[in-house]
C-alpha cells in the first residue's frame, strides 16, 4: 500500500477530510483509500461493522472529560466515521454527518438553517418528498416556502427578501432534469445571509462539487449511488466551514444516526463508485442518444444531450452525469402505457435508482409543480439504466415503444 499515514483515530472528520482534499490524490484514489485504517484492525482491509450503543471509558477521569473519540453509538462509531471521511474528502467540505435516509439528510439540512418567520426558496423540480416536508412540517413550524423556476439563475435575486434564509436546490431536478446555474444563484444570494443547500444525489461528487461552486450544504440520498445495490437506505449531509457547526449540532439534537450495517454497505459501495459512475455516465448518455432516434419518442430529458436546454451549464459545471433520465411520449390511451410497462422483461417497475438493475417509472405531476408546467400532450417516462448489456436493454425498450405505438392514432 502507500506509505502515507491515514488520519489518526483522533482526527475529527473535518480534519481528515481536509487532509485528503488538500492532497493531490484523485477522487478515484481517495474513494479507495480514505476512511480505512487496516493497521487499527489487525490488517483487515475493510472497517468492520461496529454495532454499538455503550462505549466504555477506561476510568472516571476520561468519562468526566469526554477524553476519547467515540462516546455513544448515536454520536458516531468507526463505522460511521469511515463513510463520513470519504464524503467530506470528495465534496471538499468541513465535515459530514450520516442519516438513515436521503430524506432525513434533507430535512436535517433544512432545519439547521431555517426557523420560525424565515422564508425558504425551493426549486420547482425538487424531489417531491422534500416539497412535502417544506409545505407540511416546515410550514407548521412557521417557515414559508416559495418555489422558483429551476431555470431562474441570477433572476433569483428578485425573489430574495430580508426574510429569506435559504435556497434549496437540486440539479438536475427530479423527473424533469433541469440544470440550475448554481454560481449565478450563489452570486445573487451573496451578502444577504442566505444559505445555499443542494441535493447532489444524481451526479455525485465525482462529477459535480457544489461546495466548490459556492453552495454551503450538500446532501445525498446515499441510498442511490453510494450504496449502489438497492439494498439499504442512507443519507449524508456535508457542510462548508461556515455551516458545519449548525449542521453538526442539528444532526446531534435530532438524534439522527445511520445504522452500522448500512454504514458498512455504503462504505463498500463507495469503493467502486468511480467505475460505476463512469459506466453509468456512458451508458445513460448512449441510451439517451439512441432514444432520441426512436419513434414515437418526442424528446429526451438528459442534460448531457446537446438538445437539452441546460446543456451549456451542464458542460461548464459537471464532468459527467448520472444513470437516470426521462423521455417524453405523445399522449395515448391509458392502455398504451400499461402495455409498455407490463411487457418489460428487464426494466423493473419501481422507484429509487442507483442499483445495478434497470428500472422504469411513470412520473406523475399532480401536486409537485407550481411555477413550471409540462406540455399537456405528452407523458414522461423515467429510466434508470442498469448494468445489463446495453443492447439487451435497448431491445427491451424498443419492444415496449412498439407496444405503445400500436395505440397511437
Ligand atoms: C431518492 C432521493 C431522495 C431521497 O432519498 P431516500 O434515501 O429515499 O430518503 C432525495 N433526493 C433525491 C434526488 C432522490 O433521488
């Protein structure tokens, strides 16, 4: 292995992250080496699953002065630290905390910056449960949410009032994949005491690093790409220096922690994230290009395509893309969509994404868009491109499109 010392067990997550981020090592190498301390565990390669509530102290003095790194299972274990250090390093943040799901990472991030009387600006294509949290729980706690068009860019300056405390972004947006101009939004919010939170689940820090572009807090549904195998729920929150204390405090106050087995699965998934993302990026883009030429597809919503309205910003700010995108079909009788979906042999019908297997869902837009709209005469379908042989997936889709087409006119 290398002769560089891993962070000592007494380093804080923040120090460990900084140490690695300051290194010249590439993200791919850090994914493989960060957060593992074989010499502390008999040489075994992977950090074991530390199942813990009680952590024992050697004596009363140590107990009274909290003089050890780990104090109680809820507050962190070597299992959680092993994942936090990787994400802090990749996102180039001051620290990371883990949560039992992506949604709890989002709610915790929001609660760490807004309070009664504050206003929150949220992009219209935000992940729907985030919206439900804002309109329900946060509204009850006295926080007002207003939605903005994800294409707003610097125009967000006009929506910011003295009460605005945060902007909650997601780029690309869920289901419709709009790309946002993060640097323009950061510029518009500058000096106005507005925190920028962004959901970076789709691109991962391998392809997009929002903190480096001026965001304050980055959240991930680790359930998707980090775990990567459809077998655990997981979330992460990473903050920059100015926001780290509040995130850490709120996370602690709420008693959030990820289970030890799920930390292990996330750590295991992260070791291969770079090769998976490289493959997913190439496969999804290839499939998106192919679909653009298939009848009766109207348009394909993938920011890596030249036809996508956010393509220029995507090329400027991202170095690759994720494994999900949508495509639009002309509206047809209801049976057409059932025929398309029910005949699928490889694409499974189910929510979530980021695993190894292809998935297909029918996005619904009844209550989750208030300032943007979609053409009335089309229906979107969202795909997660799995790691099956691409030609097999294309054949499955081609047959599905033919079944759909049989119902048109
Ligand atoms: C799935 C998802 C979430 C929620 O993650 P869970 O782990 O399911 O709670 C949040 N944001 C995005 C963009 C997602 O795709």
